[in-house]
């Protein structure tokens, strides 16, 4: 979904959704697919979240989907591009 679609579906201000989805991308919970001039689309960045509680302890385990070599390379290249753009 795009951030606008998420905002409409959840009845939230777009500005709030944009801030929150970017935080979730940074945390690895969402994946962002840039589409040139089209709005970026967001998808889940995990397969499963497991929360366990034992006396005095709360733990969180996130299972991430496996990525192909081309997906890993694309993600790495995107990060490099973002870093070089922000250093200009």
C-alpha cells in the first residue's frame, strides 16, 4: 500500500502515516519500494512477530523473510545511494 492508502484505510492524517511508516522502515518492520514518479509502496518486512513473557522477562523475536541475492544487492545499492545523496 502507499502511505496515502494506509492513511485512508486507517483514517489517520497523512503526515502522521508518513512519519510512522518511515520509522517502521528504519526498524525493518516495513519494506519500501520506490517506484520512480509514482508513490512509494510499503509492504511487511517480517513473516512473524513472537512476543514471549516469563516472570521478569519480556522478549520479542521478529522473523524476517529470506531475500534472494538480487534483492540483497538491490537493497545494499539503495542504501549506498541514499548515503551518497545525503552527503552532498
